[in-house]
C-alpha cells in the first residue's frame, strides 16, 4: 500500500510576519507614521489575510470600505469627540489595510497590473473625497455658528495640494521606471530624519487629526498646520522633481 506525500507544514502567523519583515520594501520617501506605524500594522494584517486565504484585491476592497465609511461619517454627522474617534479609527484601519494589500501580494508571489490599478484608483478617490468631506463638515460647523464660512477654503486648498502630490508621486514612479532608475533609487533607502521631515505630508497623521473633531477650533488648527506643511513640502519637492525629470531626459 503506497502512502501519499505529506503536505508541507502550514506556516504560523509569527512565521508569516517574520517572512514579510525580511522582504519589506524600501522606506525611501515614506513619512514617519507611514514608515514606522502603518507598515508594521499592515504587515500583521497581511499575514492574517494570507493565512485566511484572502486575495490582495479583497484587502484593497476592505481598505476602501473602511476609508469611505469614515468619510461618510465625517460628512454626514455633526462634529463631536465620539464622531472624531469613529472617523479616525475607520481611516486608520483603512490605511493599514492599504499597506496590507501590497504586502499580501508579495507573499502570494507578486502583484498584478489590475491589482496595482485598483489600489491606486481607491487611493486617488479617497484622498479627494476625504478633503471634500472636511469641506462639508466645515460648512455644517459654520452654519451652526462654530466657525466662519471662510474656513471652508482650507479643505478646498488641501484637496488641490493632496491630489497634486498624489498625481506627482505616481507620475514620478512611472517616468523613473520607464528610464530604468526606479529600482536603484529605492535600493538607496531613506534616513529616519527624512521621514520625520516629511511628517506633514503623512496621510496617517491626517487620519489622527480627526481625533480633534470634538473642538472645531482645535481641529481647524491641526488641519491647517498639516495643510501649510504639505503645501510647503510640495512646493519644494516640485522644484526637485522637475530638475530630476529634466536629468532623465538627458540620459543617454
């Protein structure tokens, strides 16, 4: 009587997390929260999804569902401390799942063009929708007498800054890949100091600022500081990126 070949032992959760840690992609250009908090959190969610047999696209869908649920609560609910906690929790979970889908794809042997497209489309939609939800929330607060209606200009400006930064990031990656320099750039890594300097642009930090939603004054102040930091960082980065793209055009 012949015996069947024994199946390989199933990896434990801890082993999957360790394998992901060893294969972590470069942190170059990633701000502090995204690099030191969100990626480790996403790694653990990716390991759980892998052991559950979930696909990267399913994790992307879960990320979008959490993020847009938080955005809906923000736009449709009156401001308050509990609402702020709910919004922040949903956005933080959505962001962690956003980090998990790519890590899950690497565990399963690599991502797909359709998966990358879906991930970027969800990111693009949520970035604009979040600031437009802040606009709705700010307008509602102004109607209640908590703020002057002119503060509605802040989320309008942040929508432009955030969408421009996201488009530039994606375009830069594609142009570098087309000229064969993206892999070498990522291999250089990034210092923790650079991650801290990029903190105002961190989507994860933006998620946390909604914890201040119980006070319109505190929230507007925190949101405004992030807007100023993001706009200043983008202005400097655009100059650098333009010169970098010009150098790519002169490569042999």
